[in-house]
C-alpha cells in the first residue's frame, strides 16, 4: 500500500508468548500520539497473562475481538469487523505460534493497510526459542520495521543477536532494553562489530554503515590499516583516471531519501571497472587531504579487487 491509499492504518504486533507484546501495546495505545477520534479495533489472536480490562478499553475507545484459532483469521472475518466497527485504526496482536502466511493470505478490507510491524523478543529466552523455533521467529522478524529485545543484559551476546537479524532484515530498527525498560545503547561493549586487532579488518555487509561512520569519526585508528568489504563502484571524471569510490547506498530517512556513501580509492585497475559493478575490495587506508573531502579523510589504496554479484540487500542502515 502507498500511504495515500491507506484509510485505516493497521499495526501488526508479533512475538512469542510472554515476549512483552501486550505490555508494549498497552503503553502505546495510552499515548496521545496514538489516540484517534474514532474507534481503535484491537484484534487479539493470543490471550497472554496481561489482560485488557473493560475500563481500559472504554477509556481508550478500543473495541476488542478475540480470535482463538488461526483459521478464524480470514478475509471474511476482517470484512465483518470493518462493517461492525468502521475502525479508524486497527491493531493486531498476533499469535507467535501462527504462521505469518495466515495473515499475509488475507485480503484486507478496502482502505486497510499495514503501516508498521513490530516484533517483541524476550532476550533472556531468545536463544532457546531460536534453537527450537528459528523458522517461526525469522518469519516474524523478516518483515518487521521495529524489533524490541526486552529483559536484555550486557552479559548476553546482543551483538550476535543483532547480526543474525540484520542479515535477514537489514531495514529493521533493533532496540535492546534492560529489565527496567532502559535502552542499552552500547551492545558492542565499547568495541566495533568487527575485529580492529586483526591484520585485515573484515567488514561484513551489515556493518558497512557502522564502519563508514567510525572511519570518519575515528580516522586515526584506521591509518595504514587494511580493510576488506563489498561495495558498488562509482566513477567520475572529476576523480581522475586512477580513482573511484567503492560505496553503498544508505537510507537517511526513507526509501526515497538515499545517498551514496564511500571513500576515495586509488587503483591501477580503475579503468577496467564499470559504474554500478559490485566488487570485493581489500585496501589500505591512508588519512590524506583531498579536495573532495575539503579536509583530511580516509583514502583507500586498493590491494585486491574482485568483481562479484550484487548483494541481495544493497541498502545500508546505521544501527
């Protein structure tokens, strides 16, 4: 759906039982920014330990419908809800044990459209669920816009959790919260998600954005170091015949607002490269002045270049 086509925004909440879905929704639906003049329809596909009282529903102008079996979630049932309530917005608290194809196979009433999907995760039991129900979880996480790990601790491998999800869904915003609901901002324990002590700093595709920003902010740590990453080639006459920019497209705020991020790279094989080609690059970093930067900045000197197929997820994200 294009936003202008959506008359009734649908907010889809996924996650396993006891992952914090209801707590998150109760808090969200009480906020002024979520309030609408009309009816909010809450479709509850799972009755968790936290319940919605009649007073709570009345105070927040919420009409609630409970579906006990996945087979009840049909296009016809949603059409009944539309006729019965004429909701201004819809919240679906989805059952974590139901296949996502159940809801994706439904035809929404005219004007309904999913505006956001949020997945909650209990970080303390995440590894257990991942070991036993990985396909179910990844099915939920793959299309989520926001993934919230609650009950998180710095003692857990949070960076590993992030990496696993980012590979499947690089656009997702991932948030880690502790037992008090406070956000854990440094999941790398003061380190980068790549090994700065290795002979060649190997930068995974999901970490390119983090490396690009760190190389800009902490240039000295990369001086004379070898880096290895995958990128797209950009050539321009203003760079000269032996210079190109290996980089990635980055989403700055929305899909329509992207920019190309990369650093100048010298190579004797620049003329053989084509604009838009994807390459596997190993290069040495020098911190040098350049008219392109208008100051000192990272300049790469290629050691090895190999043309590769395009990455399946080519957009860069920064979390």
